[in-house]
C-alpha cells in the first residue's frame, strides 16, 4: 500500500459515519432543466466545444467515447453520495470541490469534463464555479475572465447570486466566473457571506451539483478555505508525476470530515487504460 493510500485510508477512518438521508426531498426541475430552488439568470454563455478541444481541454474525438465512460465512472459515486442513491448519503454531498496538490495536474480539464458529464445526466443539473480566484483558468477558457462572478458576489451584498450565474448552451449546465480580482480574496472566501452564498447555490437540492474548480492546496490558502464548505473533495493526481509527499501534505491540510476521493489523471494503467484519466476512490460510493 502506497503512502498516498495510507493517508486516504487514515482520513476515511477518522470521518464520522454519514446519515442515509433517505428523508431528504428531491428537488423538482423547472422547464429549463435546472432545479427550481436556484435559477441562473446571468447573460447566456456559449461554450465553444471545438475551441476547448483545440485547447486540449476536451479529448480528441478518437477517444471521446472512451473518456466519456471514464467520467461516468468518476461521476456516478459522486452523485450517488449526493443523493444517497444506493449508498450512505454524504452531508452537503452536492457541494463538490476539485483540487490538486500542485499546479499542472489536470484539475481544470477534469472539472470541465466532469461538469459536462453531470449535465448530460437527466436527473441532475450542475453549476461549475471558478474557485481559482487568482488564476481564473476556467473563466479564461470559457471567455469570461473579465466577467463579474464569485468575488463580486462576496464583495457586494446587493448582488443576487442568480444574476451572475450564467446559463449555457449545454442543457443543465451553468457557470459562475471567478470575478474581479480582489486583494482580500481569501478573507472573502472565509466570510459569512460565502457561507450564505454556498447555501443558496446548493440549497437543499441534492440533484443540483455545485462543482468548484479550486486552486492547488499547496499553492494557495483558498483551497483549504473552500474545502470547509464542501461535502465532497476530489484530489487530482497526475500519474507518474506528482510526488507522494506532496499529495500526503495536501491531504493532511484538508478538512478531515469530508468525503475525499482520488482521481488519477493521465494514467495508462487506469480502469479504462486511456491516456487521460482513471478513478480511484477509497471508501465512498460503495453500494450497501
């Protein structure tokens, strides 16, 4: 067993048992495909899929089907944890953060492809939040790097969340940009306003997933701050690249009460054998 596996198993043992959540009501969809407790009303965003593929943020068409299956493997335990479907329900399980130990692990690639995979599921909708408030990578890729977003909502209490969450040309997928740079970004993310915003975005609707693309844990304090609001955390690890002690250090900084899964990126030995991704989870999403 590797050092990384031991660290994850130790965290699993430290986590309290989750409630089944079988009495939690399932949200109802409105006619836009989003859930009625939160309606994105910002300017509609056109996601240019060919441009994303050209930027290597979507897989080549030659392996798109295979990668689609890999993301189904990643998605299924996460959404099951959120709803309690066949598994123990994870509290706030529809609030999911993707992070990594260091830069260059494929975190944003994973966030974009996972969000699209969730949006294709008829039982779910998803809001992709650019939580990397220093780099704005998701926002830049989608052409909204200068658009108001998360930090604007935190700095200006007069703004309604829905006014800056943008519906897209992909059914059931909406996006919240990182927003204007702010010198107090970490303080804003740790504020009571952020707690209120997360509650509004996630609500009590497990079928609406809020997916945060967060900065690397060892690169920015905002990742640890964001983790406290989440029910689930995905740690992206680049195969044959990330140092074990870096992953272990990152895991030790994260909230130990959360459901943490590992996503192995660029593995030729992963479950599907493709170059882009594989899923390795420890203790979550297992059927009862």
